[in-house]
């Protein structure tokens, strides 16, 4: 089970976007990376195709999972732990002890 999943609200801990929050769009567990909406934006030169026009586009680049933390209900970053509740393994916020929806 992964600590950060698609749809989670996360806080960036380091880098040029430090302190910003966003929603996880995709997680790549083999590379330990994630795509976060609006975070780590890069410019890409796009070749024209039948569906897309040519030009310079902005898109999200992946960010390493070690630079992300789940945003607790108060918006502050928290670490993630696991507990067994009713026979199911669930994620728990270390800061507050609350269950993380998912």
C-alpha cells in the first residue's frame, strides 16, 4: 500500500514550489515520483500533430515522493502511518491521528 495516492492533497516540502499544495494526478511507484496539478511546471516545445497545434506548452513534470507530504485537515504537512481498522489496513495522519480518506 502506498502512502501517497492519486487524488490526495499534498504539500511540497522542498524545491522551487516549496509550501504550495496541489492534487496528485498520477503516481509512478517504480520511479518513486508523482505528478501534482500546478506544481513543477515546465515548458515543452510541442511538434504539431493531427490533434495538437505546435508551440510551447506548460505542463507538470514529475516530482519525487520524498519531496511531498500529505496535507492534513488543517493544511499542514503530515507523515503517514498505517493501522488495521475492522480488518482493513488504512492510512493514518501522524500529526492528528485522523484516518486519511481513500
